[in-house]
């Protein structure tokens, strides 16, 4: 027992001693992590050079675009042929893909030899051989009569300008066929097939074996975005952002880049780590000075590298007692498969003895240990170097995605990776150390790169068919010039109908007189209040207008929210609240309570019966009685007379601190009127500005369709923009406002004018530019106004002068005149809107609806499998989630697809890069149509002004406001261009209203006051 232990100890010591000797001898091949990180940085720089248009011609790592733009998404289907040429064996496969059966892939394959004479012969001989093998395969499978799509895996460095073209840069892997370098291999193969004449084939795609590997694994794991080969040769590919690939036009999406990293170091970048054995390998190769990285790491050279080390060590007496045999000196006698056998855990030393004996060197146990460690050092160096270069690719992917941690899959193939017993483990371990912020899954390609070529072909077919269907769908949003001219003609016809007395009632474009008869002339002077109501925010403004040499407009404003309950409340109800008040009396004088004197019920307080029974301990100090109004006895209970704005989070306690009343009343279902809310906002603003006192003139921008019979009378025709508050339609909004002011009993105002926001916009811009005679709003809603000749306004008496006409053009098409250009998506949006069948033109062009149109298209495309892997998420089902502001962000030229993807993810839409491209395309199509339709409408307006005045050419300015016009990156440009094309006799300038329609209301009021004072 002791003897056995001593023997084992002696053997271990002997083994350690031998290993130390070999480590010292091959010190240059043992690379530290510091060195590997430096190599990573060098390779990352080479990648950048290869992608750059300026540096690519001299770059060693060529970073070749493959024109493979998408990995499989699982919906691929069809029958394909795949050719795989990259070594001494040539493989042909038939791949049948059926996505309806759990991504079922059926494959049949045949392997054909490629003799050395053909590998080193002429190009025509090589491709005649490939065509002959393909014909034999099709004959055996009885498919010679079918013209099946073919994917060609051609595993040599090629330059591509499209997916079915590959110009060979240089041969590698012992191939030397003449007349092929610099030629398109697809054309050579097609020529060889045509020469035979007994079958036909459609070569759809040519890919590198590395790309084929990525695509094969990508079919099983859609997170796979890197392909890696570590076998006879080595290479890698990955999905790069198109915006970084200077050699390819466009910046949308991604494309697979074939790095051709085997040439890394050909410019001397690796000279400091190359050894004398690496140099000797290179000198004896078919391509000296080329593929230096590949010669340091790949299976074709690893066995030979070990043999050269063993020969030198033997010559120096460090192995085999200095014996050197002819077999040991013969190139190719020690293979990479021998390296794998020797490095096996259990039988490695036994295998070493057998292999070395075959070489005739009669090895000792020490020799076997030494040779095993030499193999370990050589293969370990290979794994470390590949880990360093792959680490650079992973870091680039992480940087491209701007993510702190990358999660991705690498598809791997190659005999060295697959068959060497230690290689993959060492490689993975080193990679984890070098890129700790990358979580990488390695997926072994079981079917090789041939299946990948078929998958590339399948993806190309899928994308082509999807592209056809998508284009067919989106073509309905495309408007030709003739179609836009027809829209312009129809708008003009509807304008005429709205102006004529006999057709006005039936007209959908109402052409409402605004009673604004003049734009500012510069003499306006004074302080004016303005209200601006037209959306979820309500503004109150103080506008100080000064005339004279130092003409100026000074504005102060405050914004108040319009809660959804107010916008869409039923009746006059705005919100329901609960207030707690004491049972008996609330006024405390000296130390006693006094019952509130009975009074008749107030006719303006709420009509909700006070319910008895809820007991509460009221402990707060008396609050805001003067602000909130008065407590009144009503039908045996207490009622709160409200004359101020009520906030839902405030409880009104009518008691003094420390008093604990025995009971409490609850006043519930408290109702406020919309106009009481507006007046309470005005009251707050007057207090805020310290101007509550004098009776000030006020202009009211009320951005909804109104019929006016005077400047200060506006009868609401219908609500738009999501407002639905009842008991307002059919009433004069100025009267409703004046009544609410009276109820307040705090201040009085002189309501001079009620105007539409579009008219206000025109007036604001006309103050700056006298030629401004048109107003346009393209924001949440859309509308236009312009100065019409009074002789054409048949609804009013008088023919002298002009009047601003509020077109209310959002209703254009409500009579069906736009049905031929409305899409199914427009109809869906209309059907589910608050005012189905109304404001159809507005629903095609305004910001409130464009996002909904896009959302409906995205749902349809997802159902058809074009988006989001065919899975409709809950957020996508939610109406209103795709706000129009996202269109503006997504369509920004400055926004990379990664940021588009981030916006979609923010909306709960987990998108791929391809999804992001398609979403951006959809947004662009929808917004472009909106801008063109808006332009067609505006062209009708400016041409009418020109014809009214009998001019051959008109110069006019359009005052514009609205978030869509202001914020969308392309809307204004497309709209301007459309107006220019459709109205060539009009020179139209567009002036942005920086101060909104509120200032316009004040200016209209100022003009109204000026005209009123002049008249009196």
C-alpha cells in the first residue's frame, strides 16, 4: 500500500516537473488575460475600419456585408435546395420547411467528393463538377422537373452587393481553382447549369458557411445573432446595425456582417504574439502572409503546429531522447484529430503513446506527458484567441444596443469545437472572464451550414412575400397627384355649398361666418383678457397690447386642466364628491353654538338630498367658508352653495378646532357646471394677477363648431375633440359664460368676442404679417379659416368688404365624398370614436386619430404574422395607447432604430429590429397621407382667394398652429410641397403662430373694441 502511494507521488512529481519544463519552453504561447483584452481592443478597431467606407479598402478584417437582413422568425415554409461547398466534401440538401407543424424541417442530403485535381484546376471544371453533382441529386430525388429555389453556401471570402451575388476575393482552405477570384460565383454556377440543359435552378441566395450556421441556429432560437465556425478554418458573423455599415446604402435595420476574421493580423497586428512555429506554418502554407489568425487557431493547422514543436524539442534533446524519425518529419502526419485524442481525460496518455509509436519515436511516459501538455498549450491558446475576438463582437453588439448587459445566442459549428474534448469548456470559461457583462448561450448547429443556406433562402422568400402584401396594403394610403387634385376639387365644391344660402343647411363643410371683419391694423391698444378652450388644457391670459412706435404685445397666462369628467360628463355633471359638515350650526361666536337661521333653498345650489346617518368626528379647523360659499338650510338638511372651484381632494369642515359634534351630514353626488369650472379658473387667474376689480374686455377662443349671429354670439353646433358635456349643444356659449360669471358674484367681464382657435391663429399671425389671411390648425383636431368676400357669404346681408369664414373643414367627407380614399383602418377608427360618422376628414389628418390608424394597421399586420411574431399583446389592444406624439418621435430622422424599439417597448410592444422598421414605415405612410390631404384642402382655400380677387397670381400667408404641424419631423414639409404642386399660381408662405390662439382672441377683442369705439 505504501509502495503504491510512493509510486503515485513519484509519478505526480514527475508529471508536474515535465509540465513546468514545457510551460517554460512554450511561454510565448501562454497568453494572460491582460494580453487577451489588448487583442480584443485591436480586433474591435479592425472591425471599425472594415465597416468604414474610408478605411475598408486597406482594412485587413474586411467586414463583408452579406445582404442577409433578417434571421428566421418561425413562419418560413417551402421546398428548397441547399449547396454547401467549403472543403473536400461537397454536400447537397433538400430542405422542406413547414411552419404549421411546430417548425418542422425535413432534410435529405448527399455528400459528393471534390477531388484535389478539381480544387486546384480551372474554375469551369470546379463549377461543372458542382452542376453535375446537383443534377445527380435532383435525379435521385425525382425533382429534376421542378425549378426549386437554391441557397448556395460558399465558404470563402466574397464581396456582395446583393444577396444572390458573390464575387470571390481570394481562395482559402487549399482551394486554388483558376479564373474564379474577382468573378461572381453565382454566374459561374448558373452558366454551368445552363450548359448542361437537363434541369433548371433559381439561385436565390449565396452565403458564407458562418452565416449559414447563424441562420440554422436562428431558426431554433430567434435570439441568435452571431455565427461562429471553429473547425478546419475559422470565421464569425453577426448582425450589425445598418447605420454603421458605410458600404451599404440606407440606415434602417440590420444586416449580417461576415467578418472574415481569419485575416486578422495579416498587417502585422499580431506579430508580438506570433511564435517561430506560427511563422514556419505560414511559410509552408499555400497562401503565405495571409489568414495568419486562422493559422494560429483553426483545425487545419493545429496538428501541424504541434508537430513542428515536437520536432524542435526532439532536435534539442527535450523529447524522445533526441530521436527524430522520417514520419515525425513528414508534414501532415500529426493531425488535429490526434491532438483531440491525446487531450482526452482518461485515455489521453494511452492515446499519446499509440500515436507517437505510430510515428516511430518509441516514447517514454515522460514523453507522453510532455506531448499531452504541448497539445494542451496549443489548443488552449486557440480557444483563448477565439474568445478574445468573439468578445470584441459581443461588446460591439452590447454597445449597439446601448444596454448595460447583453443577452444573446451564438450559433456554433466546426469539428474543432465539436470534437475536441476540452476546447468548448476552456473557450466558454475564458469568454466569461473577458466579457463579464454578456450572458451568452451557445447553440450547436447540428445540421451544418447547408440547412442555413436553405433558411436564408426561406427567409428571403418570406420577406419578399411579406413585402408584397405589406406594399399592397399600404398602397391604399398612397395618393397620386391626380387623386389629390380631385380632393382639392371636392373641397372647393363643398366650400361653395356651405357659402350658398339654399345649400348651406345640407352642406357638411359649414363655412360659418365669424363676424371678424378685419385683421389688426396696428392701432389696437389696451389690456384684454383671453380664454382658450379647445382641449384637455384651458388657458386664461392677460394680453397687454401697446401701439405706436414701440408696438408690443405682452402676455401672462396660466394653464388649468380640464378633467375627463368635465369633457365627457353627462348632463351638467362634472364630478361626484363627498363633503362632511356638522348637523346643526356652523358659525361660532364667543363660546356658544348658534343654529343657522332657516332660509329658503338656493336655486343655484346642488339639488341632491342631504342624507342623514353618517357620523364622523370632525377635527379640522374651519376652512374656506368665504371661498366655498354659504351653508343653507334646505328641505330639512344642510346644503352647500358652491360658487368656487372644488378640488376632489379637499374636505370642507365647518367647525372650529377641538369641537366634536355629535353627528354629521354627508352631501354626495355634488354637481358642478362646465362653465362654473371655467369661471372659477378665471377667478383664480384674476387673483393670481391681482386685477380682480375693473370690468375688462374679454375674448373667448372656443374651438368647437359654432353658429355665430354676431361677434359675441356663438351657438354650439356639436362637440368635437373628445368633448361630450351635455346641455351645451344648441346654446350660446357666451350666454352660458356670462351666467356663470353672474353666479360667481365676484367680478364682471365685458365678453366682446367668441372666436374659433383657427380664427385666433390667423389674427395672431396677421398682427405680425399683414398678408396673413388664412388660419390653419393641425393638432389634436384640424380646421381652417380665411378672409372671404362678403358678396359670396349668402347667409348674411351685405356685399361690401370681407369676413373671416370658419370653414369647420373637419366634417369634409361626412356625406361620403371621400369614401373612395378612406381605408378599412379609417373606418375602424371612425366606428369606435365618440362621434361615429362625423368629422371624417379630421379623422384622416389630425393628431387625435393618426395614432389610432397606425395602431389598427399594426394589429392587422400582427394578425397576418408580419409583426411581433404574430402575437397581439394586451397594450396593442388598448385604444389610444399609440399617441400621435409617438409617430413624431418614431419618424425623427435623428432617431436610431434602437430608440424606436425602446419607444415600442415603453408601450409594452416587444419588438425586433425588423418590427421597428415596419412600424416606422407604417407611421410614415399614415402621416404622409395626412399631410397631403391637408395640403389638398389648403390648396382649395388659397385658389379660392385668388379666384375671388381675379388674380393671375396670389401671394398669401397662412398662419399655422397645432402640435402635429409643429412637432412632426416631416408633416409641414410634405404639406407645403403638396400646396405648391396643387396650386402653382399661388405663392404661399406659412407663418408659425408662436403664441397660440389665445393671443388671437385678445387681438380680435382689441379690433372689436376699436371698431365699436369708432362706431360710437
